[in-house]
């Protein structure tokens, strides 16, 4: 029994010494390991996309009031050019009562020239009508004692007095062309007035620009009883 215990103790001591010796002994030279690069092949898969960048929020800065130097000055009033002085007449090109058309001149020139001559249709100035010719009304050529007809008998019996207003048109020869009763009196006065004016009234005809023309006028005829 003692022999077995002694052998176990000796074996344990030997193992302890070997362990201490193995711990402090230099390592044995062996084959060195070499690093091999790892190659990863792409089999059709795309790398993950990078995360989106954060959105920037645009902020409006408050507008600054313009400085006094940046304010535009009001435009200055433009003075119109003065009209040309003087007026000249070219008597060599002045044409009156003729079909010849002479162009007008800027600032004066031909008195009878057409201002629209040589201008396009859209730029033509309106043509003013000529001034009216002087007019003279018809005048009496019949004496005052012969202007009234005999008193109608019906009006005389009824003692009617008053006035008949006639519209008389006088021809260029001075005769009465037509008579129209505008305001009547009745009792035969209207017929007597219109018939007498048609047959007995004569005038010096009206004239326009020195020419005799037909003209109409209002002419009263009074009926008054003699007492």
C-alpha cells in the first residue's frame, strides 16, 4: 500500500515539473501562417444605396427697407420743343380750284395743299368740311297793301279775328312754290290765306354764295276787323 502511494506521489511530482518546464520553455519553430486576401465576387446584387441626405428647409429672410440712396428719383418733366417760328408761302406751287395735288410742307407752305398727300391710309388726318357759304333769306317783293286777302264772309259774320301761320317755300325765280298751313283759324281764313299767298305773293329769292336757291320760311297772315 505504501508502495502505491509513493508511486502516485512521484508521478504527480514528475507531471508538475513537466508542466513548469513546458511553460517556461521557448516555443518550437513551426510553419508560419500567411494572410490570404479575401475576394468577394458580385453576383448581380447592387450595394445598398446610401441614406438620403436630410432636406434643407428654405427660410425667407425679412426684406430690408431700401436706404434713401437706393430710392429712384422722380423723372424730370420734359419740356416740349418750341413751335417753329414764321410761316412761308410757296406761290409757285400754290394751286386753287384745280385737280392738281400738291404735297403740304412741314411748318407751313402751300395754302391749298392736301395734308394727306403722300401719307398711308392709317395716318391720314381727318379732312375738315369747307365752311358754309353765306346765306341771305328771301325778301318781300309784294306791297304791304296787297299781302292780305279779302275778309272771308263766314269769319266776318262770326266776327272772327286772329292769325294764320303759313309755311311758304319760294323758288329761285321768286314765286311761291308751295304753301302749308301750320296754325289755322277756321271759318274760311285758312283757305283764303293759302290761296292768296300762292297767287299774289312774290319775293326776291334767297341766295347762298351769290346764287338764287329755293328757301322756305314761316309767314303769318293776320285777320283783323275794321270798326
